[in-house]
C-alpha cells in the first residue's frame, strides 16, 4: 500500500510517499512559506532535489502541487493519484481522548479541535492539512497519529502537577508528553536490538533534537516523560528553556517590563542553549565554538548534558533500574561528544562506551562495550515510517 505521510505546520507542509510493504520512501519533500510566497522542494528517491517556486497561497494549493509533483511525467513516482491508498497525518495534541492512532472522521476532527486550547500553535495547523487533503482526495482514508498518544499510559503520579486538583478537572491541566511517535518507534527497536522481553523490561529513550525529551518505558509502555502540558517542560532545548522556577516568569516580566506572552516567547524562542550561549541553537556550532574556547558555548553544552544525565538518573529511580538506553534525533544520532558527556555521568550504572561512539553518525548501533552493565544504543528515529505503519494497519482492518 502506498501511504502519503503529511506533517503540516502553520506555513509549512512536509511529506513522504511510503510503500508500506517494502517500507521504502518513494519521494519526500517540503512546502515552505505557504501563505507568503511559496517554495516546494520535491525529492524523488535516488534523484536530486527539484525546487519549485510557484505561489502557495494556502495549504490546499500546496497539497495539490505535491500531488502534481508525485504524478509528474518527468519527476513523479506514481502514474496516477489512485495509487495513493491512504494518508497518514501527524497530529500533535490528542489530550486524554486519544491513546492510539485513529481513522480520521468528523467526530475525530471535532475532538482534536477541542484539544486546540492545549496546543494553540500546533493543532489548528495540522487540521488545516487534514482538511486540505480531504478536499483534494475525497474518499481516500486518512489516519491521525498523535504526538501525545504513547504517553497516555502514564499513571496519575507521573502526570499530575502539584496544583489545585480543580485545574485538572476543569481545564485538564496535567502532563501529556510529546515526541510519542518517536519514543514508541525507538523503544520497540531497542527491544529488538537488545533482545529484551517486553513483558519484563525497563528502558530509557533520549530523543535529543532541537526539541528534546526523555521517556521511561516499562514493559513497552511509557510510564513517565520529561515534557508536560506543553513541550516547554523538561530538558533544556535548542531555544526552549525547559523546566525552571516558575517564579522567574514574574521576576523577568517585572525587570524587563514584558507581558506574560512576551516572557513566554522568550522562554520558547530565545532561551535554551541559544539563549545561554548567545552563539546558536545548533549543536554543531556549539561544539565548534566550545572547541575554540567560547565559555558560554561550553557552559550551554555542559548544562544540556548535565540535565540529560540527571533526567536519566531520575528515570532509573522511577523504573527501579534500567536494561538499556537509546539516543535518537538530530543530536542523539549525530553528536558523539554529547553522547560521551552524558554517558560519563552513568558510570554508576556500569556504562562504558566503545571507541565506535566517536566515528558513528546516524547509524543503528550499540555504543556500549560488551561488559557494560546497561546496553546503550544509537537508534535513528523515523516518525514518518511509524505514521505509515499505523496508517496501513488501521486502513487494512
Ligand atoms: P531534530 O530536531 O531532531 O531535527 O535535530 C536538529 C538538531 O540536531 C540541530 O539543531 C542540531 O543541534 C543537531 N544536529 C544535527 N546534526 C548534527 C551533527 N552532525 N552534530 C551535532 N548536532 C547535530
């Protein structure tokens, strides 16, 4: 089955056409600057990227251009649109309503709209993509895959905040967690690679990208994760502060004469390793600047790794031990210095790294020695493939 995977943002749309049987990517691409001017980068598998600059006034036009590119005589990969049998959409917030992927119906759309209060930047944008596809591909089944779904197995002791209970009852203020599609995909692969029995296993997944989160997985289920009501909680990230003393918000608002919204913008867009270093949100730049003696860049990298190690430690306590740990996403897959710095804190777990850690880039491999008491792996995440798998499974039923 050929599945179109769509990941829609407010002015962007990423896509992959995946053959769910062979699990190969037939084409991938990205529409940017939707509603501004418009750029479509389309890459048929095994060929160079084609850049098209036709206007993209809205998401419906973007989808129609993507479909035209996929069926184009010269650089298309399918003969006709009938070959697309299903569309899988990445949806962000499913609240407490969605604990797994679902076939998208009018009722599902209404429920996702209800969750929009919890993700005002993300949910409306993803629904625009759903509606655009429905308008252009009527009758093609669509599936929604939520970032929050995997974490719905967290127990109340992990998801409740220490605030009046009525906030949970009235407004559903609780921890939800994100990156669920990635944490689930990588934890399943980690079980396979480390030969773990998912009826009795304890693993920790470190998804370290521009957004970063860590999940404790017990017997294949998420039991705790570092992001919360929003993706701002937890680790320090590229531009997000991660967890901090909530008192800072009022203090900074007074000192800098900022509104609540302005402080939240600073915490989301101007903080994290970018804010701390004043250099970049990108770890390639930070590691380089640290090498050249930039003190702020060094502090940012060290603070990031320290927090990752502390979070792993807290999850070892929550799980009462750990069998295996995986690193994934942009930094986790590619940055050997970050993995090394984090694992240096894990000596108490008997973790020792192989030299191979230093050479590796984005490959699936064990990086701990055979004698290491806890197995440590690098496992590239593949959220698009995970979405295509769920979509094919639900549509075939
Ligand atoms: P993601 O959000 O998973 O796409 O990760 C993006 C982030 O990964 C970038 O902002 C960089 O900080 C980091 N990254 C990507 N490639 C490398 C690399 N080769 N070395 C270090 N960090 C990298």
